[in-house]
C-alpha cells in the first residue's frame, strides 16, 4: 500500500482505535488556542495514498480536552478496510467521517486521549532521547529553521512511535511550539510510507 495544530487530524487519527489511557508523563501548560471550539484543521489539497479532502473541526472543549470531528475522501481500499473495524469511524462509499477524537492541546505540548494511541505525543521542551507513553521517542530537534512548512521553514521536534497495529509499523510526528503538530507520516508493514502535512486555523501565541 503505497493532523496551529493538527490540521492533519484525519490523515492519521482515523488509523487508530481508541484504547485505554496509559499511565505516564503528565502534560501541563495553559489551554492552547488550537484546542478551542471552532478551530479547523486540514492537510494538503493533493491526494496522498488515496486520501484527500481532509478536514477537521474542534466541536467541544471540556476540562481541557478537545473533541474533533473530521472527514476525508478515501479511495484506497486497504485503508478503508482498516478503518471499517473501528468504532470512531463511519464510511459511506469513499466518504469517511471520524468523530470523538480527543486531544489535550496546551502551550506545553499535545496529548492524545482517544483516537491516536493514547499518551503524550510531544512536549515543546523535549530533548533528543526523551520517551513518552505508547512507545514514542524524541529522535531529533532542529537548531535551525530547516523544516518546510507552507511558504516558510521552521524548527521542529521529531517524535517516532513504534505503532505495530493495523498494518502500520511506525508513526512519525513533527511538531513546532507555535504551530503544534505540523506533519505526520505512516510507515506501513510493507515499508511504504504516506506523509501528511498538518495545518490549523489557530496557533500558540
């Protein structure tokens, strides 16, 4: 088989079912504007691995947890078959809807509650070698603006997750303290990859 903050959301969120929250690192910080109700997220207009028209919206914010609903058009039958088994997903032809994806988004970082594998995704003060819940490890941190993002280049923290579920071997996240999650890449069991940029209608101050 060849989601400012997470404008990506659907690209990756839908690949994972919700599961029990691991005990682990606690995420602090103030509420980020990126988690406020009405914030929208999306990805590239291009079709990647049979996935296009990715769009998500924060529909509720309760006790610091933002709930997202997202949609996408998916023509890749393998991805659709994976998603069909998960309770957060509704499929109508090639139109896929995901609801109930929950994230804690603060000025300190991002934590998955339901949707992606639960636990800390990134902390903005991360150091290379830091590890979080769900087998996530910080593998690099930019010292220069070297990551292309829209029409600019930014510093990023790269986090790799040993996923090993549903045909996905590894998930890689790129995050920035101002724009939140800016990219997500899936490495599949056959070693093919699909990378999605993530854009949001809000950002940290």
